[in-house]
């Protein structure tokens, strides 16, 4: 049970580090990446432990924390691109097609 808390906190930490290291952080909120990292790490951890993997093996840790990093990075890229497209569309609309 304590391992579940640790992996969730580490997932939050991974999301936080990625929040400040990936470009485009002005396109999404301060909580998005840590939340994604924590939720994904907890979900993967719960899934692999229910599948019978033991916490004393390194593989649940690698899977959960790796998935947290990948999901947080994906969320950052998706949010940045979507925000840029939305801003461009709104600028075009508000400028009457002149921008």
C-alpha cells in the first residue's frame, strides 16, 4: 500500500519536472502535467499489481514511472499544439480574416 503512495508521488514529481523542462508551458495550466503523471502512474501501478506483479520487482516501477513520463510529455505536446491552433483560429476570426 505504501508503494502505491510512493509511485503516485513520484509520478506527480515527474509531471512537475516535465512541466518546467518542456517548451510551451504557457499553453497549459500548472497542474495539468503533474496530474497526468500522478494519475497514470497510479493507474499503471494498480493494474500491474492486480495482475500479480510484486512491488519488490523493478518492472512495476519502471512501467508506472515510464508511462507517467510518456503520458505527461504527450499531454504537453497535445495541449501546446491545440492551444496554438485555437489561438490562430481565434485571431483570424477576431481580425476579420486580416491576420
